[in-house]
C-alpha cells in the first residue's frame, strides 16, 4: 500500500482541489441559470422597454394595492418600499408572473404593463 496517499499534505491538496471543483461547479450553475433567465423572450422584451411610472402606478393600484397597500407599505402582502433595491428587475418580473409565493396570485401583465410596473416599483 502506498503511504504517500495518506500523508496530511496530500490529503489537504486533494480536499482543496475537491473544494475548488465544487465552488466552480456552483458558480457555473449560477451563471448558466442567469443566462437562461435573461434569454427568456418575455423578460428580454420587458427589459428592452422604458416603462412609464404613472401607468405603472395605475397598474399597481388596480392589481397589487389590495394586498400591498395603496402606498405599497404592506398589508396582507409585504412592504414594497425600496423593493427595487432589494430585488433585481428579473427577480421582480419573476415574482409578479410566477405565483410561486402564495398567497400572491400569478399575474400575467403584457410586456408594456410589466415595464410600466417595474418603473413604478423603482420609484418606491
């Protein structure tokens, strides 16, 4: 049996290489996920537009204020003040259209409405 394999230096080197490989795999997965998200046609279309915050506020009042409050300061849903500083534009789009966080319903605004809503949320 080769005792060289069980020396502390060799074990540390192997563990370090395994750790680096794991970190690289995670980074690659995150990068790939980001690329796939950005390539979504709906997201690309929304992000290519400049929204109108006034229209976005009207959309918010009709569809979101019932839970998030008229001033977006929270009620049933969370406070959205400063939300664009906490979440990326993609994260906000995903949150709105996915319905993954009940009790928030899935909401499918058209591309222009979503761009307007993002512009309004940026003002909060």
